[in-house]
C-alpha cells in the first residue's frame, strides 16, 4: 500500500519536474 502511494507521488513529481525542466 505504501509503495503504491510512493509510486504515485513519484510519478506526479516526475511529471511536474519534467514540465519545469
């Protein structure tokens, strides 16, 4: 459960980072 949530956050952060980069 925690891993899934962490993955979801990582995906969002990656998307935001990609947009900012």
